């Protein structure tokens, strides 16, 4: 397998502090409605505990990206070297087809530029030998980058509950599913 | 698609009306005996509709002046193929319009009809992305074909000779019945699907616009055709209003998979 960078989301560690999302905003200063990284609370039907659990999600830099396939102006490209999917705003005409088509809701419409945009995996930082801003900022190291070509963590999953399954796209993301805390009641003693 | 997308509503409905008119006009000319009627007027109308649809489509672009670059990705993107299909269809329809006398030459008429059909296929593929589980299938193509047939036959009645109106009335009646069945059954089938598909089913069923579309766009026209055994002159406008409402439901009340992130799928 070729080198493919991916976000590794340790939902066991994530405390839902939104620092990753804020770090992304601080780095790129997107308009108010444009969000590249979002922290989603896992619903109680999946994680039934009063302490909440979260998935911090951004672009999954899929192996077979829908955004790239549907874009009529070839504004998206996938880097050979590391599999990062990049959106070239110079080419974008703001048709919104990528926004409608990505099942993970990643590309967003920038009402100021009248173009789509999405998480770039901070490729400029990657090229400079740095981590993406969201990964860099996470105070509990719940967000990491991994290379799927060498990644071998047996308890990591690609499609945890609460994350839609699209094998044709093959999203480059891995999760550690949060475990429910062990609750000891009187009857257990 | 969780957003009204009015420019796309008008683009898809108007362009499908134009394609329907051309297909029905071509079939009527060769498949049914009798005088052709006002063929030229029909193709002028089809040209006007496809131009209006294309103009409407530019309003959904952030940068409409760069819209021509949408032809760059023909090898993969259905949207590029759709743009190409609509452009060729426009060219053939305008050519047919200028060549039309009592008849339209076979190659131009059949060429435009076939390109029109292919364009509806491209549109069906463009609007069935994986992000909308309820319509990530053949349904958009079925909806769009139905729009083309309903509006093509009904508007075609304005231009058809009395001898050929009987055939048009029959085609319209059958399409209205099929449309009614499809539009009533589909949201109910969605209810038994996954979370987002079921949510889409409930969103459609709970939408007043959906029921207005059923009554104004399908039931009322069917009753009118049943009672008059003809296509009254006012009927195409009513069906057009129904189709526009139906397309608004399609764009507004079909739910995106990402809307349920963190929940069970």
C-alpha cells in the first residue's frame, strides 16, 4: 500500500473541548459558517452514559474521494506522495456539487469567496515537517496522524457506530471507540 | 437536499420539459398518423425552455462567468457530462427550430431526442450522490424521466393536431397514474430503510409541499384528463406548478447523511 496519511481519533481520550476545531479556525480564519473540523457528540443511543463521548471529524482524505470524482472543474487533487486530498480554490466555480455529494459533509460553502473549501490536512505544515494544527493543539493527544501503509493498531476501527460506512470511498480515518465506564452497583458488590 | 436550491429547481424542471417536448414531438411525428401540428412552435418553445433553464442554472454558481470550465472533467464527473449533454441538446434543438417547416428532419429530431434522453441519464447520476441515501439509486432518473414525460406530453398538446391529441392524452393519463403510484409509494418505502433514509421519508410525508404536489400536480390533472378525455389548455401550467413543487421537495426535504453524524445509521 502507498503512503496514506489519516487522522486517528482516540474517542477514549477525547474530552470534547473543541480545541482542535478552534486551532483550525485560528490557523485559517474561515468565515463564521465555514467549519473544517467539527466535534460531534456521540448520541446516547450509541454511548449511553452521562459522561459524553465525541468524534472530532474533518476531511477523511478518502482513497476514492467523492469530492474529487464529482467536481466538474477538477479543483480537487489527491497527492501521490501522501494521499492528502487538496482543493484548489483558484479553479473552483462554487457549483456546490462537492458539498452536496460528500457523505461526510466535509466541503463547505464560503459565502465570502463564493467557493467551496475543506480541510487541507495542513499540507503546508506537513511539507514543513510539522503536524496539522488540530493535531498539534489537542491537549489530550486524542487526535493523531498516522500512515495507513504502516498503521497496525488491532483495536482501531474504520467505521465505528455514529460514522457512516462508505467502503467505495474508503475514508482514510481510524477510530478508537470509547468504552463505557464500568459502573459498580450494590448488586455487583 | 436540505436546501431549496431554486436555480437548480428551475434548471432541472425547465430543461426536462424541453427534453420531454422534443422527445414527444419526435415520437408524435413518426409513430402516430395524422397532421404534425405546429411543430415549429413546439421546437421554438423547447429552445426557449432549455435556454431559460441554462440561464437559471448560472444563478447557483458562485462564479457564473467561469461556468464554461465545468466541461473539464468529462472522464469522471457526471455534472460535466450533464453540462455537455444540455449544451449539445440546446444546439440540436435550435438547429431543429430553424429547420422546422411542416416536419423536422429525422436525424436532427432523433438526434435531439437521444441526446435529451442521455442528458436526463446524466442528470439522474449527478443528483444521486452517496451523501443522500434515499436517492443514491435510480430514483432521481425515474423522477426526471417522469417530469419530462408529464410536461412533454401536456405542453405538447398545445402544438399537436386534434388527430394526435388522443395519443397524447393516453400517454399523459398513463404517466400521471404511474407518477401518482411512484410518488406515493417511494416515501413509504424509505420508512423501512436506514436512519437517514427513514428521516427523509418522514420529511417528505410531513411536508405540505409534497401533498400539494400530489394533489395539484397529479390528482387534479388526472381528474381533468379523466373527465374531459382531453388535455385542457390550462392543464400544462398546473402540471408545471406541481413539478416545480415536487422538485422543491426533492431538494429541500431529502436529508444528507452527515446530518446524523454521531447517531446510529
